[in-house]
C-alpha cells in the first residue's frame, strides 16, 4: 500500500479546478455589476496613443494627458512631427512623461513609415485578427494588452485585453494556472470562450476586480462567484452569510448553479445607466 502521506501531498499540489464556468462568471458578474457601457471609442491611432498614455497610471492621469496633448498639437500628425521635449511637456500631467513622450513619437512615426504616410489604421479591421494583432505588435511598446485594447475597443474585434485586474481574477477563479504569465493569459483566455463573450468577459472581470476581488483584500463575502472560487476566503463568506441572515428583507440568490447563497445582499435592481468599463470610459469630448 503506497504511503498515504505522499498521495495527499501530490493531490494538494495539483492546480485547483475552477468551480465556476466562464459563461456563468460572465452572467453572474454582469448581473451584479452591469449592464456595461459599450460606447464607440477613439479611432485606432488615437486609441493607441491613449493606450500608451494609460500605461502604469490612473484613468484620470491618462485622460488628462491625452486631453492636453491634443489641445497642444491638434492632430496626431503634428504630434509625430513635434519635438520630444514639447510632447513631454504636454503630457507631463499624466506620469512617466519622459518614457511616454519618445515612445509616442516613435510609434507614430513608425506607423507613418509602414502605412504610406497615413495614421489611418482602420484597414486593420479588414484583416484576420491574428494578422492585425501582429501588425500592431511590431510597433515598439505595443504588447498583447495594448494590441487587444486597440483591436477590441477601437475596431470592435473580439480580441482579449488582459489587464492586472482581469489577470488576478482569472487566476483566482482558476481560469488560468498559477504559473501562466500575462502574455500567455491572452492566448488561453481568448481561446477559452466564443468571440462574442470576449468583451462581456473583459467588462465583467475588470469591474469585479476593481470593486470586489481587489488585489490586497478581496471582498469574498460580497462575491457572487465565491461558490466556485478556489481562492475564496471561507471566513469572510461565513461572516457575510451570518450578517445577511440577521438582516430583514434580504433575498438570496436563486440563480447560482449550485443553488447556494453566500452572504451578500441581492441588489434591489439594476441602475438605469450602464456601468462605464474602465479604460473604455474615455469621454466623447476627447474624440478629435
Ligand atoms: S471569492 Fe474572493 S478571491 Fe474568489 S473571485 Fe470572489 S472575491 Fe475574488
């Protein structure tokens, strides 16, 4: 008879399987946090510029920097022709201006070079998605996330864009393994769902990651997918369930696949206006 302890150890090291499917996660998280806005966004070259400005900074900072950049130069062609120092000054309110100014100038000039002197990238929408992604990724500083954002939000293609929130929630729910890196996560997640689910997945998980499944202290007691989450905090869930049972006029979830009711209030009703999706909430006034 094999040693019992060794078997137990092997089992405990296995990757935990998700107890919630991707489609259930989309449905439950959209019910909880949605509906999500799906506004038309910037054209691809402006989106690309905005994406560079949004790297490693807040939405507020990147929107401010984009606004001042466009106010200063008017067009991206003018930005491409400008001195790096002037670009840096224009985007100084957005953070990391010293890094982003030369990057923006280089990328815009490379597009002009590759695209017969034009910054119109709408031709990418006519290409197979993998080719369009490869075209974007040849540009300096454009990784899978930035390419995914441009393809998805600007061109309406079903490209996955995995930011830090989506990556974290996907790992906790077991949709990607613990050793998968961010680049690989794009491939795995994109292949794990039908194209029409890619944007709803992005919107649902990024919102959940910001509001509930936070990096430091996830609010598992308020999480609608806790029933199937291998990383859930049982104590938090039990505490929340106890609090709910003490509260009058609270209904429990009946639409969960396992029929259980972790401790959270069910929302009384959806808000009238759609929830803006982070990074897609660039206001229309920013559009040139
Ligand atoms: S149960 Fe906790 S760790 Fe799991 S998805 Fe919900 S908030 Fe995140």
